[in-house]
C-alpha cells in the first residue's frame, strides 16, 4: 500500500471535520425551523379553539375568562326617578313590581292567578334585572324578535318571557295581551333604553368562567354548599318563605318549588357564572367569594338534586346550535349525557371545533 504524505493526510482530516461540522450546523438549523413551524401551527389551532369556544353557540361558557371591568362599556340602568310621568310610568312601575314580586301575583297563592312556583323573576334577574353579571335586562328588548336556538324559530319578546315562566318558574305564561305582560314589556323597554340590536354591553347574562380540566364534582360541591349556601337556602334546598307565604326570602334551589330541568339555571355554566359573582347574597363581580372551581362544584351539587322535569326533546332542532352543557340529548357528538351535564367540557369543545371545520357535517346531524 502506498503511503499518503502527511500534509495530504492532515488536509483530508481537516476537510472531513469541516464537512461534519457543516452538516451538524444544517441539521440544527433544520430542527429549529421545523420546531418553530409546528409550535406556530399548534398555537394557531389553540387560538382557534379558544376563539370558537367563546363564540356564542358552541358554548355559552368559554375557555377564556372574561375581563370583568371595562368602564368604557359598562351598562348602568336608568335610575327609577327617571321613569317618565303619565300612563307609561304606571305601566313601567307595575312591570317592575311584577318582576320583583312575581310570587305575590302568580305564585301558588297568587292574587291574579296561581300559575307558577312562587319564585320571583328577580330571584335570578337581580335588582329587577339591573345588576351586572346577574342576568340583567339591558339588551333584551333591543334584541327581539330574534331567531332562537332553543326554539328553532323567530322568538318574539313574549315568547322569551314565556320561556322563563314555563321553565324557571315551572308554570304557565299569563295571557300575552294581559295588562301584566304589557306592563313587564313596558319595563323591559324602559330599562333597556338606548341599547342597539346586536349589542352586547359588558355584564349581560353571566360571566363565562373558564372550564375546569375535570368534571365538576357534586361531592366537593356539597362541602361548598354546607359552608357558603346552606345558612340561607336550607339543608334541603327548599329556601325560606316570607312571612306572608307569598314569596321567598331565600328562594329554593331544588325540590318541587324550584326551576325545572329545562331552565337556563340547570345548565352548569349559567349556574356557576351566576353564583360566582352574586352568591353568597350581597356580593358582586368586583368581590367574588367562591373560586371558579368552587362555583363549578356547587353548581354540580345543586343541579344533581331532584327538581321538576320538563319534556324537552324538541328543544334545539338544529343540534349544531345546542350548547355543549345542555344536559339532555340528542347531541351532534359521541359524548355521553353525563359529560354534557358535568364536564369535562374541553374535549367536547375541541370536538365541536373539528366538526365545524367539516362543511356539511352539521347539516347531517340536524334532526328533521
Ligand atoms: C331560576 C332563575 C330564573 C328565574 C326565576 C327567571 N329567570 Fe329569566 N333567565 C334566567 C337565565 C339563567 C336566563 C339566561 C338563559 C340563557 O341564556 O340560557 C334568563 C333569561 C331571561 C330573558 C332573556 C334575557 C336576554 O337578554 O335575552 C328574559 C326576558 C327573562 N329571562 C325573563 C324572565 C321573567 C319575566 C321571569 C319571571 C317571570 C324570569 N325571567 C325568571 C333565569 C331565571
Ligand atoms: C345570605 C343568604 C344567602 C346565601 C349565603 C346564599 N344565597 Fe343564594 N340567594 C339568596 C337570596 C336572597 C336570593 C334571591 C335574590 C333576590 O331575590 O334578590 C338568592 C338567589 C340564589 C339563586 C337564584 C334563585 C334560585 O333560587 O334558583 C341561586 C342559584 C343561588 N342563590 C345560589 C346560591 C348558592 C350556590 C350559594 C352558596 C354559594 C348561595 N346562593 C348563598 C340568599 C343567599
């Protein structure tokens, strides 16, 4: 074998080294580029999930926590002293009275008719529907008539009022042309004055608190209930009647006089959002007492207790518009009813996002 001169040997070693170093350099660059690309797409699709989760018809409760104080857009109800004089004033005041003391007029011993469970609209629409994050009436009148996801048709103002009489008050709607319903409408119109259709002033409905990574737990909720709720709403959840027996000082949370299972409060996200910013009674969204987790768990406990049932198979005829925490099937996905009721909700949101990106699928899931 011929001996390679030493210089040549060194040159070969050098160029081999350079080749190795250069290829290592390119491999690294490639890896950095690829990981940047994948991280980028991952965070983009994550952003999409968040965006879709907070959009109103997948879920009324989103993955992103709402910012609660935005002074620029905060709604304030017009002060009572500003109710205009004359006949309309009488109607507005009467409407307000009916909302604050509904049980007195329409409860089991109602002065006008015994057609509901004795609760007041105000029990859930606090301060006659003027409080932020407490199901206020700011935007209601301006937004109706409106296509309703639950009814599948165009709902009039009276249809929406009727919904709460039938579900939250587990009863019947008074005659739509009655003085009482017309007075309620006069009040809704007055309280929501200056609002534009399609608007969403800060503090409407309830806070969409972030989903937990687990199912809400009725057992943990019982502990919260004992500590924070029982003193007013009672160990048996039946609340406490006022002395005149017509309305409640502390309204019932379950049992025969409570809202039925077709009511908005029976959806966990609505209950948790309401309770976080309004209970124990006396607090508001600036001073919540419960942690998000406690609000979810106590919601699970209360909504696991018995209450009146409402047949609701005809609700949400377009299943793609059904909120993910609607506790009764059918659903446009394979998740069981128990998961739709208690969570975990994030996998359902992720599935819905996927479903929506395939055109035609939602259509196929719609019932005739
Ligand atoms: C047990 C609690 C509860 C009671 C009592 C109750 N509601 Fe409601 N109401 C709700 C909830 C929760 C919502 C929001 C529902 C949703 O988004 O699914 C709502 C929504 C409404 C809306 C629609 C608001 C909007 O901006 O679109 C109106 C109007 C309404 N209720 C009227 C009434 C009237 C009138 C009464 C009394 C006859 C009443 N409610 C009693 C819980 C209640
Ligand atoms: C200090 C007494 C008090 C405590 C403690 C309290 N609540 Fe209430 N709660 C009330 C009153 C009073 C109302 C009705 C408000 C009104 O009509 O203005 C109410 C209304 C409600 C409502 C809506 C009406 C209904 O009956 O469905 C829910 C839901 C509710 N409370 C849940 C809770 C939960 C959960 C807790 C514990 C975390 C709690 N409350 C703690 C006094 C209390």
